C-alpha cells in the first residue's frame, strides 16, 4: 500500500488552501521585542507545530494570533481575510479556537457547563455533545464534576473539546502534552489525529518533540523570536537528535 499523502486525506477542493496566514509578525512587551518577522501558515486539515526553547516566543505567537496580545506589527489572515485589527472575541467568532497553556477551565463550573457556556460560532462545524462524548468518554463520566475535581489530563481534554463544541476551524493549542502522564499524552495524540480527520486545522505549541513528530505534518522552529527553520515531518523526524540538541533538551 502506498503511503497516503496529506492531500489525499483532505476533503476535495480544500487541498493546500491556507486557513491561517501570519506574515511578518513582530511583537513587543513594552520596549522588549519578543517576536521578529514571524511568518507561517497552516492549511486546511493540517497539524503544524511551533517548537522552541523556553522564552522563544511560542506563546506570544499564539496569543498574537488569537488577538490576546495586541502590541504587534504585521498581518494575520484567516481564510484570506485580514483579521489583524479584530478583537479576540471577533476572532473566536470567525472560528479560531483557543486552548491555553493553563487550560482555562472555570473551576466552579461543571464539565457540562464549561462545555456549553461558550457560544457556538458555527452551527455546521460545531461538534455535538454526543460526538464530544464519543471522542472524550472521560468528559461524559465526569460531566457533573466541577473543574476543580478534574485531573490534569481531564482538564486538557475539556480544554480541547470546548472549541470543537463551539465549531472552531483553527485550533491554537499551547503545550497540550505538558505535565501529563505518557498514557494521557497518547490519548491527546489520538484526539489531535481525530480533529485533523474532521478537517479542523491545528497550530500546536510543543516542547515535547517526540510527541510533535507523531501528530504533525509540518513544524516551525522558533529561536529568540524568529522562525529559524520550517520542516516537513519526515525531515523533522530524521533530524530529531540534532533538533533536541538545538533546543537544549
Ligand atoms: N507578560 C510578559 N511581560 C514581559 N515579557 C514577557 C511577557 N510574556 C512573555 N515575555 C517575554 O517574551 C519572550 C517570549 O515569551 P513566550 O512566553 O512567548 O515564550 P515561550 O516560547 O512560550 O516560552 P515557554 O516555553 O516558557 O512557554 C520571553 O523573552 C519572555 O520573557
Ligand atoms: Mg509558552
């Protein structure tokens, strides 16, 4: 059997169409520049990672795309539309889903309330609760538990399920695997592959390059606020040792 290529897995007519295009993004905290001319793109149904050391600018890139960090220059497009001046709320309504590094679970609300409180932004794309529970069975088991009673892995599942429930088409995921047991990381990987199959695109920040290589199509390496390499997953895998060294891991 020949290997299936990404384009064969994509719905017809969507091959290679960019969903997210970031051009020449620079970002500052006060006087300090955190990003320098970062350019990247994510195509329909692609999983792309941003890899880099602590402080490289990974979270700042995601926060800038979400509109949560506004001291920036450059240009951000979603489905070809310039969204650079839009608020985070309008970007969410346009289909950008946010999975923050602290997971952003409302501690006093139940799993069910956490899932259903945010507005559905796209009825056709929104995952039904049935579908959510099929792919995240633990959220069904825990549906009446408050956020405070969830394990780290359960919180991560909930954080990822929430934007799918909203109907996001472009997920921004910051450090999905961090601090989780290997068995949970494997589950998160399965879910990311499932999300990809459904045509949703993912930009994933990862420090765990082994995990990154099991889920992603392509990778951008960030160092000191700049993209220093853009790699397909085959090249990424064949250079893993060198990249680990480069990342100081
Ligand atoms: N709120 C802030 N105020 C000032 N500087 C900040 C702030 N947040 C981040 N920075 C700085 O911006 C740079 C990029 O930080 P960022 O959090 O984007 O990196 P990161 O790649 O996500 O790192 P980590 O792997 O630790 O999460 C770093 O030099 C960091 O110190
Ligand atoms: Mg970060």
